[in-house]
């Protein structure tokens, strides 16, 4: 469901790569200036997840040939109605680029 909504936004041109986020007021449906954004301290539990690289590490760098290479992902785990594994598909779909 979330992936489908993301693709819909992408198809409509709402998703793009920029240099800075655009803070948006959902109530007034307008962009916010940086000075208008109020931040408050918030603590959420977090986890580190390590995944073994399944492709040949030598393709990344010849110095990695024959070595076991891992990817490391850090993510927060918000409190609320979500089960602890709600973002597992997102973590598993993580990718890298140079």
C-alpha cells in the first residue's frame, strides 16, 4: 500500500531529488520557511541492522575480493501502533550507490 502510494506520487511528479527538504504545512497547504519550523526534543528507540552482501564484493573494490562484506543500516523504531517489524521490507529494499 505504501509503495503503491509512493509510485503514484512519483508518477505525478511530486517526488524529486533536491538539495534541501521543503517543509510543508498540512493545514494551510503552503511551504514553510526554515524559521517557521519548530523542533522539539524527542527520543525514539533505534536499531542497527547488519546485512551480508550477496554479490561479489570485488565488484565494489578489488581490495574486497574474498572478504565477507556487510551493509549496516541504522533506523529509529517509533512507539505506537506499528509492529516492531513494520519497516523490515524497507530495510531489506535498501540499496547503495557511489
